C-alpha cells in the first residue's frame, strides 16, 4: 500500500475556488492562501446568517489504544460518502500542531484515501493561525512582565504569574526555566516555563468565540496572575485585549480545504482534548451548518473526553446539538481492550472482541444518555476476520444500536456509503430531546462528580488539599457556574492509563483545578497532563527533505 | 495632517492580481494571500530567468538621528514617480518585525502618501515569513537540545551552544534564562537566552539564498555549537537541514504588495542592519530586476552600515551592482549633526546645516568610491526654510553631485518626479566600473580595518583579547575568506553614538567576532548590540483596538 503522502501527492487538487463554489461561496466571499487553501472572512459568514442550519453529526470513538481507531479517517470518508450521495456536505476538523510533526511521523488529516489536502501545508504552517496564537500568547506574557518591570501598578505577585509562554514546538528544554536573569535591566527574575501553543488558553478562547467582539471579551477575562493580596489579574486589567484581538483577527476566520474527493473541509482550531475541550472552532462548525445540509465533525480522544466536552462545553456556545453521534471502533483496538498485546493483533481472537466490547458498550450507553441517536462505525482493517466482524456486529445490535462497516481508508467515500445511508435514515426520523449531562448551576464539585460517576463509571472523586482550597477560591471569585473541562488520560475511563475496557469501582483524584475564565471552563486535572511534549531519540525531522522543485519527502 | 493609518485606510487598494499584471504576472503565476497580498513562487521566477535585468537604484542615507530621515518614504515615492513617468518600476523592501509594533507606535512601510499597503497586515503577521523563521530557528534549537539529551553522539559541549531561541516579540524577560530545569526528564540545565527573530541567522540565510538548494546548503553550514574539543557542530552535522528547509519553503518566496499609487512592491526578508546585513532578500531584488525596468531598493540605517553591507555583501550574491545610489538626507537631521537639539529643529539655522553637512559629505565620498553615480535626495519637511534648502543644495553641488528636493510624504509620486528624471538621465549615461571596498582574499583583520579607515574615517582598530583569539579560530576553521558584517551603532561613523557629523582620529574596538557561516559572513561587534529589545513604559499595545467589522485603530 502507498503511504499517505504518496497518495496525497498523486491526487489532483481542485482549485479552492471550485471547492468553495460547491457550498455557494464565490471568489469574492473567500480569501485565498495560495491555490488550495482559503479563509472565509466573518463578513462572508454574515451573508448566510439567515440560512437554516443543516444536520450535525459528531464522530467520536472508544478509548484510543496504540492500535489506532481512525476517527479522522472515518469523518473524512463519511463526508465523501455523503457527497457521492449528492448531498451538500462539509467536514469541520481541528487543525494540527506543527510541533509534533518534527518528532513523530504521522499527520492529523485522516489517512489512506480519506485525507484532507493539501496535507503538507495543513501539517506545517497552514494559514498561520497557530503562529498568530503563539504571538498573541507571548505578547500577553511580554506585556505582563513589562508591567511588573515598569513599576507594577497592578501589584502583581511575580511568584503568582499563571500565564506561561508558548511555542509550537516539542521542546522539553523549555518546560521549566528561570527567566529575567542577567541584571536589573533584563527583567524580574522568576520561575517560568513554556507550553506547546495548542495548550494555550488562547486556543480554547479562539475555538469557543462566536465573533470578534466575543473574542475580545473572552480575551479580556483571561486570568494571567494574582496580586500580592490574591486577587486575579486579567488581560483586561492590563488593558491589552484590543491589541491581542488585533493579533488574532485573521486566525479567527475558518480555513477551507478539501478531501481527496474534493469535498469542502473546514480545518480550524485545535485545542488539546485533555487540558482543553478538544474540538474545532465554534465558528467553523457554525459556518458549515449554515452552508451545508450535512456537517460531519469530530472531537478529540474518546467519547469520555472529547465527546463529553463537545456535548457539555462546545454545544452550549454553538447553540446546536448533534443530530446523530457516530462512535468509531476498530476490532484491533477492541482486542487490545480485551487483553491482546499489540504484537498479536493480526491473529483472530473472537473472545477478545467479546471482552473488549465492554469499552464500546459503556461509550454507547454514555452517548445515548444525551438523547441523540447513536451509530457505531467499524473502521475495517485488512487483518479483521469475518468471525470477529460478525461478533462485534451482533454485540452492538444487541444494544439496539445500528452498526456499519466502513472501508474509507482503502476506498475513500465508496467505503462509507452504508454509514451515510444509515445516517440519512436517522435524519428522516423525528429528533429526540437533548439532555446536558449536568446543570451549570451545580457546584464545581458536583459537576466533576457527575462526569466521573455517570460517564467514567467511577465510584468516587477525591480532591487533593490544593484542589479543595481551589474549589473555595473558584466560588469566591464567582467562577463556579462554568462547565468543567476534565483533563485525564485518554487511554482509560479511569485516571489510570492501564485500566482498559470498562473498569468499575475506581476512585479518581482531582490534583488541581485551573480556572480558564476566557475559555469559560474550569479545568480539573486528574493526574499529570503533559503540556510541552519532547522529541524522541530519532526525530522525524531527520528523514525530511525537499528538492529544488519543492517536493517534500519524509514528512509522513 | 492625517495619520499614516488614516491615509492608508482611506486608500482604495487595487486587487493584487491587477498589480501583478503590471509586471507581467498572471493569476497563475502568483499565490494569493487574501485579496491584496501574494507570494511569487520560485517556479514563476524561472519563467523570467532569461529576461534582461533592469536598472537598480540603491537608496541609503546619512547617519540616522531622532529627527528622522524617511528613507523608506523616499524609496516608495521615487518608485511612484517612475510609474507616473510610465516606467515599469518595482520596489524591493524589507519586511518589518512584528515585535516592535507592540512597543513603539510606528511602522516600517513608508509614510504619508508614500506608503506600502496593506500596512496593517505587513506590520503584523503579513504572509507568515517571520513566523516560519521563528519556527525554523526554534526547531534547530529543540533538535539540538534533544540530541544532547538523547545521548549526545556528537560530543557537544552544552556550555558552548551558540544557537539561541527566538521570538518575534520585544521581551526583555527572555534575554537571559536558565533552561532544562525541573528534573532529569526535562532536558539538560544550561544558560540560554532568546533573541528577536529578525536577529536570527535564519533571516540572514534566507535573505542571501538564491534557490531552495542554496538555502538548504547554507542552513547546513550554520554553526550551532562546539564540541568538548572545540570543533564546530553544524546543522548539517545534526542531519536536519532538509527539515529546516521544508519549514522555510514558503518563506523563501517573495511577497508582492503595492504602494498607495498601485506600484508593485516586493516586501521580503528583514535582517537587522547591525548584526546582519540589513537588506531585503536577494531573491526579491533579483525578481524585481527581471520583471521591471527600474528597481528601487534600500538598505538599513546609514550608508556606513546598510549601504556598505549592501555593496560588499549582498551584491556579491545578487550578481548585480547598483546603477545609481541615492543618499537621503533631511535638513532636520543635518541640523542635529550640526549640533542643534531636537526641540529647536523648527527654527531656521543655516550655520548648523553647513556644519552638519560634514556627515552627508563623508557618505557621498564613501559611496562614490564604489563607482556608481551618486544623487542626494533632500526629503523635505514643512519646517525647512528656503535659505536652508539653498545652502544644502549649494554644498552638495559643490561636491559635483546632483541633488533633488523630494516631497513624496505630502504628494506621493508627484513629489519625486524631479529625482526620477535625474536618475533617468544617469541611466542614459555610460556605466562606470564597480569597485568592491575590499578583496575577499584579505584577512578578516584587514577587511575590518579597511571598512573602519576607508568608510568610517577611523584611525585604528583594536581587538579585544577575545576577538584576537577568535581571529585565530576563524582562520583555523577556514572561514577567513568570508566578507565582514560590521555591527556598530547606527548614529555615528564611530562606535560612539554621541559622535555626530564626521568624527576623525577615533579608534574602534572589536569586542567579539561571530562567525555566521550559513549567512556567509563574519560579524564584528563594535560595542553592545541589542538582539532582544524590551517594551517601553507605555507600550503601543495599550492603544490598539479592533471593532466587529475588523477595522483597526491605534496601530500607528
């Protein structure tokens, strides 16, 4: 089989102007970035404000394993299937971070014949959104430290600065630093550190903002430090929310790209699915809903993390809940949940499928409680056997849930027709009422407890001494009516990455709470979350090259 | 008078496709970045390789003073004047750094009615070139530290890493840091620091590269560290020159913009004129020469710094020397060189003009020695009196040099017609032979001494103990045949910013030598050079805002 980059480079791209025409956007409505990428300015979106919204499909998955699930691949292939059925369809995806590209081979734009193009650009600088966020984040940091340096009128305690600098780079050397050294003219010495840009609150803010004005208001609310008497200091207190919004004016515009089959894709915003909410931007999803009859979108990691946050955080800003939820599973991954080692996945093992199904079963039950119809997509791999497929189909159908075998990696849209038809059938039925998991009026403690007991299947939530103190501070500052953003391992329902399938009776510990007031949620850290990755011993960068004609090799 | 941003926002921009047509580039030949910016891909340039090259005009100036010279303004206005005379003309300018925009009000795209547009974009993220360079620079840093962390096969002495990280931000807090703290999994503790991106060798490399292949070769030669036995370690030794070239593939393409009057402008590359060579990219200038009959370009700071480096460093890569050199002066600035305080510049003072002329006179003599014809442009200000103008005209003409009064700030191209006509007259005369200031075969010491005695008017060059040791190392490494890149104050011919006009008999001290083997020059540091600026007490960011329609205020 060809590699992803080989398939991508053999594909004849359509000019992005032609892709735009498919959803009613003229040359004047878009801003080109080269021939195959474009931004949709917010004034163009206003033209379509009156349009009725199309159907929304959320693609989520079981807990990821090293075997791979192919959630983005199914998302892309499903959209291409709808296009083959002559539906006006769009995809809304996250944009990938450049940092990891230097480290680990592999992009984030689908795979095989279900990819988003131009994949090299999307995985590198794309239209500059993440660089603009890096700049905005670091402008806040520089202006904050300059405020302290120039007299500190706001009485900021330099030991309580909570705003870190960022780079879109995997750079462990910058995790913990001491800055401001050298002499009195070189700043104020203090402990500091860098995160990767996609972990910045700026990313979450941009992805939840509904307009330039809302973006500015959210930026203004970001808490960057505390005073000597423990009062929060915001971007608004520094009087720089206008400047920071200026830096993000273009990054806020959704980016248009295309699938291998020419289906329009919005690739916009890419917050982490642990310390942030893990979904593409509200503006991109809203745009797709207004321009297309069917929008396919996905959420990061499994249904317990990205899925839950899509439903409890993003939809509240989007003003629209999904018309169907597709849960992607692979037999390989379920066999791992059933106890099979990665090296033995190619051998048939029906019993392991039966056992690993426990993971999928809990995700089905979890997603069903929100009220939207559920479908399971089995993303087929060459090594899957007929007996395994039959067993999984039987198990899913026994739950009263429709199941579809997809082959989009190998066949593109043709491999997703059955799934698209089953969804079309669902759309023709009467919609059920949507239920949020928790009420925003509940306390932060209750909201966390609801997620842990109702979604994760845990027994009890413990709070560290620090977290318990923070619960009180959050209430005192009036932040307790915000939704919670759970940060835990993606590999397990629990906070222990080794507990696969569907663990029960476990307790989790909230180590720390992080108020993200600009984004509008309270992050609950269950264990360590890595916000600045490192590079491996043999980084992917060592294999990359480009020739005089501009052809790239070794990127994927 | 209106502010620059008011004039810019009132101007009706031409679609960049129409601007491109003026120089024979079709829609297919360019890559749009929105409606008013474009990149020219290198394959389009190849189409015009066979074209004869047009005339090249270098715009330089006297030593800058706080009174302002308006070199970019004259450059832009002069091009508009040529356009009014129906000449096929282009401008080639540096692109500004975003960092200072947050600090000090004022852009770098000309002023008044002689500006480059869209000025907000050019002064912010533009087409992402500088962000790509930040990323490329920091990828080298992360991969280098990762190499040390993962076993250090190259035997790099972590105390002798000479590659700093960069941000396009004025951030004094990052000048001196200790990185790699936290624990054994978080890197190797060492002293480090950040520069502003435009001070990175990446910027100089990109601006001197003549193709993707040449870019890769130059990147490969960059020295990033030394081993425990003092041998240089390069990007090529790390085997990452391919990956870094991939990151710069789009940044290497020249950017097309326009003047207020619709004249095509290439805005590409912006190296510092102290620790680097201070000119826009070789590829942009070469492109303009191939596409237009007349190309107007400028070099940073005064003729002693940017001018000398344009002539001795850039033209060697460009393969073309200027057909004329314009030296810009203002009466205000010459009066400051003549001893007048900034607060008293509006009062007539002919004697100060006479005295301050010494500065211009030495620049005329310096530039004339290269062989290209010289012209002086007086960039007129409202406070200039007739007597002052008459005195300066008399003094310049007494040197046998033509002089032209330009009013481009107020009148756009109409204010530069006389200068354009005088240049046209020069072009009709037979070209004189061009003489480089020094022979590359001379020793580094000799080359530095030639610049100091022949251009600066100094008596003697001293070398610090460190610099003396470095002279030897440079010779041992075989780097001594490279040109020298002088880094000194821009305010004086000497290394003392207070010595205005035309000081004589002074000595200068070379504090340190920095081999920039990728760029292909040896930097000689005469005094401290700031490579990471700070923010002022009231940063410009505090005044910036943007409304829901996207209209920016307070940027300039």
